[in-house]
C-alpha cells in the first residue's frame, strides 16, 4: 500500500489530467487535492493494517473469551462519477488494509482513472486477484456485483434511487451487508452575527464546488432575516465573478457538467424553479455554444415545498431562504428526506452547539464547508444511507467480529 501511494505521487499530473478529461473536474484542484489525498488515504490505512486487534472479554461465567477481527471476504465497490479518484480510495484503501479482496466498478462516465489505478496497484505488488477493476453499466455490471453469491459485501456511493436497487439485490442474493452513501439536500444555516462577506463565500463554495456535482452540496441556504438583504447583494456580486470555462485553465473555478444527461437535468430544474415562482437572482443559463457549461445560479424567494428546495439537483444551483429564529431554522433544515451534511455559520457557541446537535445529518461543519479529513467518519442519516467512510469506522466496516470462548479449568461448562 505504501508503494502504491508512492506510485500515485509519481503520476499526479497524468492522473489529474485523466479525471479532468473524463469528468470535467478542475485540473488544478485534482493535482493539488484529489490525487495527493488518494495517496494519503493509502498511507493512513497502511498504517492501520497491523493494528487490527480484538478484545479480551471479562465473562460473567467461568469462561475465557476474546474477539478476533477478520476480513469479510470479497467486497464489491461501486464508484460514482463525480469524484472518481477520491471515492475509489475512500473504499479501496480501508478494505485493502482489512485484508479483503475486491471488485471495483467505476461509473461508466468516468472509468479511466480506476483502470490506471489498477495498473499502478499491479506495479506496486498488490497480488493478482486482490484488486480487480471492471468497467460496465450499472444495470449489468453493477447489478452482477450486487447479486453475486460469492460477493460478501457491497459498498455503493450514488443516488438514493439506485441505492434502493443495490440493497434489494444484496438482500435477494446472499443477504450480503450493504454500505450506502446516497443523495443529499444539505442545508447551510447563516445566522445574523455572521460576517456577511465570509458567509457569502462559504455559501457559494458549498454549492458551486465541483460544479455542484457533490452529494453534500449546500444547496439549501437559510439566512436569518437581519442580514438576508445584505447577503443577497453579496451573493449576486460574487456569483458574477465566478469564472466558468476550460477546466485545464488555472483561472477557471467551474468546469463543464459531466454529461449531456446531467446538463439537461440541471437546466430542467432551473426551469422548474422559474415556473414555481422563485426569483432568479443570477445565472440560470448555459454558458457558450459548445460543451456542458452552466452559469452559477442563485434563486431567492424559494419556499420549502418547491421542487428546487426538495430534490437533489447535483448542479450549480442554490436555493436561498429566509428564517427568523433558531428553532425555525432547525425545523426547516430537518424537513428533508436526506441527512448527509449541514453547515452552520455563526460566532455564537451556544447556537452552534444547539443547532449541530439538532440537525439530523451525518456531518456538521461549523464556519467551514467540505472540511473532510481521513480521520473523520463520514456518512448519512435517513435516505442519505448508512455506513461510514473515513477514519477507523471505515476499516471496521470491512471486518467481521468473531468471538472465541474457552471454559476455564474445572469449570462446570466442560
């Protein structure tokens, strides 16, 4: 695993370019973040591989007991197209450290870097048959992984709709456990005491990063009424300076959507917002005559029952809403079928603590957003799925716990 990480470091530019060509991701961010973090993940879990221990149990009867942690066996990993490198190693690194073998299916839209990682794994000395990369479509290759009787566990990141199918197939085959990281409609809640300029930057980052193709995108932005008008003005000014274009250009902040299907879906949601009566503050159109580029789009006067406030758009579209009290913000933030992430922007520690404990989501970011770290478990509540990636929680996901019990000498249990 350490050698694998070294080989990634040696091929950073090529790997970043592959994800840019395949997914429209910014080359500069891939080179600075996504690819180096892949190597970081490998090194983190390589360091954990020889520290997998069970426990000695204090039994209530005259028995000696201890537990072992053993690899679950063959794991099927199904990877989405929005972070083809990051999520590949989010799954592969801990399952390798746990001692599992695996079949990895990248998304059909973005298969190239996964194939390259398979090549590097072989160069690093990963034994044949341990890390297997197959390409194909979800209804065929993905379904085969989920329903195969010799696959012991499946780990899926993608939409809630497909997550249902994965879970059904896993249950109908050999009752294999499924770890699901699914959709989101995450709130960012901005309180009156926030610095308006910084809050606007954070809100834009929360929905425009990676052209909005992020499961934790902060697409519902709740702003307390005292600073609402000022924040609307700041967002309008800043959104117009957000540069959309060639993802290889270091001055560009937003590349093209991954496919025409996704491009058309996002534009259709923007039209929904207009028809339902939301006010288009900025953006709302495609950019240029060539490629799948969409302007950063901010809607104001959005109500909680609008489609753009309920559905995961997976694009650069923000729904801006006003609130009065802390209790109102908590109630409205929780009125969603999803529960992946949330952001809180405040200088009041009591408000931050109250709201963070009240939002039903797997990760809460206070005065920051997208603050991922390999040490920090990440996953969803409600229809955003279950199971955790990152940290030791991810490693334990790929390990069975076995109990071993022996009677003590002259025990009546003999």
